């Protein structure tokens, strides 16, 4: 199977490209930055500005992809709030371009979304719960989901949350930031009033690869199996890596005075994926053990 993966240098995209290749598929990785010098021959990388409709059409058609997996997104929540036009272009228009190409080529489109499409009043959320986004990032991600439903004849929406892994991609993720800070003996302030579903990137990639192979349609929560507050996550990470858990200091979301609102009681229920996928969502302890192995494997 030929698969096109957008955001191929990102945290999930980079791991997904390798996962698909290891499963015997031909992979075309789309990215907007120059191709990394260390890129292996197993993935065919192509530069593509996803906000350019003509470029997207030309490259995806030429790639002859049977499945398109859209992991690309503008994910910096506060930056989205400050730059709504850029967030709209990156998260909504780019997705719409991919949907149209999928419609014209007959490819199945898998769009990676987020638990932030919910308001965080009554989570964790299942696949059938009704989104109620707050803030620019959340709103544009929800709009992208709507574009997928309307424009792509064959589609999957795969929601995930707080994805982490080592090494980081082009910018730090929650897990890599914790590791980099705690191993220097520095303290971290972590929200004790925001509940999330921390998701190991390797686990998310495995779930997405299986969804792609089976072309499973509809909405799927492709995330970690545990819902915890960020402080609990940090202290659990300390236990696995041997850091001093006292370095993790509890804080409140309101005290951070962030540009964009954050859903408090969010996270995703992963029962559907656990019951129907071989690549099951990992509980926190197992996922952190996987992060530790990844950390050691990459010279951490």
C-alpha cells in the first residue's frame, strides 16, 4: 500500500512513517521544511506547503497514495490564539485541500485531531460526544474535522491528546520538556487541575498505522489509556526515570494567565480502540516504560 503522511518530520508523523515502512508499505512523507540530512532511504520525502492547494494536488496525485494521513497541524495553542489567520490556514484550509485531493483520487483520508475540540467540562470524552471548542486552536481543529466529514468521501478522524516522545521533533513536547528539565535537577510547575490523556507517540503511530491498513472509518480515539492530571503524569515519570518527584510542583491553570483557554476535565476514552485494535492504547505505566526505552535507545 502507498501511504502519504503529512507532517513527516513531526513527533507523530516521523514515527508513523517508520512504522508504516516496517509494516512493508511504500511511504511518501510530506514536509514543509528541508528534508533532514539523516533521513533514511526507506521514506520518500517531498516538500509541500499544505496551504497551497495546487501544490497539494500536484504532489499527492503524483504520490499515488491509497491512504493519506494528515498529522500536520499548527499545535501551539497560544500561538494560534495570537495568530488566528495562520491557524485557520494551517489547520482548516490545509485539511480542506487534502480532502479535495482524496476525493478526486479515491484515497482514504485519516485526519489527526485533538481532545481540545471539547470544552473540558465533563471529560473524558468518547467518540460520540459532541464537541464544543473554546479558543482559536480548538475551533480550527473542530472546523478541520467538519471539513473532513463534508469533503472527504472516505475518512477517519483520529483524536489524540498530549502526545509525547523522545527525542522531540522540531520543538519540545510535554514529555521531552519534562525530561530535559528534570534531568538537570530543575523544578517544573505542572497543572494539577487539568486532566488529559497522555499519549506515547510510538503507540499513537502504531494505532494510526493499523487504522490505515484496515481503512477503518469514522471517529477513533487514538490516545493513551489513562486519564490523569499533568502533575500526576510528571511524578509518575519521575518514578520511572529516577528523578526527584519533589521537583514537580503543582499549579493551577488560571495562575498561568495563558493567552488561550485550556479545557480542564478533558481527556479521551479509549475503550473502542482497546476493544477493536491490536495496537491497543497503553496505560500510563506501560507507556512511560516505553518512553524510558526510547530515551535509552537514543542515548538519553
